[in-house]
C-alpha cells in the first residue's frame, strides 16, 4: 500500500506519483507537528505548473487550504452547510 500522507517538503513530482498510485486520487500534506495542513489533488498541482512552478518545487509553494473535517456526529444539515460555504 502506498502512503498518501506527505510532508510539506515533498515535491510536486512526489505528490503526483502518490496521487497516481492511491485511491482516491488525493494526498494529504502534514506539517512538522504531524497535523494536517491541506489535501492536494492533481488539479492543485496542475494550476501551480501552469502558473510557472516546477515539478521539483515543494508542496510549501501551494497556498494554505486547511481541510474541513466532519465527524460521525455531524448532521446532514451541518454537512450541507459545510459543502456550500
């Protein structure tokens, strides 16, 4: 099994390889403290490349986008509000 959790110092190339080899096609970026900083998709990387980034740039070049997390106790109404906000 391929690990889909990458440190912020991983490159776009490493993230693309990870995304290609996991299902769902996404990776999670963790900070030095082990906390989740953001998720990354191929679209996030593609936008950076089109803006002039290199596959050898690290994930710290991505804008911060803290993930939204729901628990088992989150109601359908709360989930709906999360998705439309």
